[in-house]
């Protein structure tokens, strides 16, 4: 019996539409985060990344109405990647980084 998605995920994921940058080699590329949690995220990217590939993500939350800018840079690995229309979506599992995304997650919950 396969575990359900809720059982496999360790943290609640928040739907979002954040511009992020990722690096799966020597160069940074733009991407969009579609959901985000302390443990991982789903991103829309322009290339196919192999399962288990190391990736670095940089999140930046813009300043809005009295907010302070928040940013975080995390390492992770590709848990899955598939073609979706003209782009790809990938699930990224973060390496141990508790608390790093807390300011960004709090701002998303308040939005």
C-alpha cells in the first residue's frame, strides 16, 4: 500500500507564485515557485532535471506596503521532474534547513 501525499509530506505546503532562481550547474536561471514549505517546493523551470540532481534555489520576496524584504538560499535535490506544456515542473526536497524559509512562509500566510 502506497502512502498518500499527506503522509509523505512532512510540512504543510502553501500555494504561491514567487519568482525564484535556481542553479543546477554553473549558471542561475529564473523559475517560478508554485508551492512552498520548510521541506520542499514545486517549481516551474525551463529544463528537465534528473531525479536526485543537486539544485540550489534562491527565494526573494519583494517589499510591499510596510513589509521588509525577505530572501533565502537553499540547497536541495530533485525529487521528481516532468514536462508540463512548454515548460517543466519539478519537486525539490530541501536539505536540512529548518527555519530558513520562516520569514517568507509567514509573509505568504499573511498575504
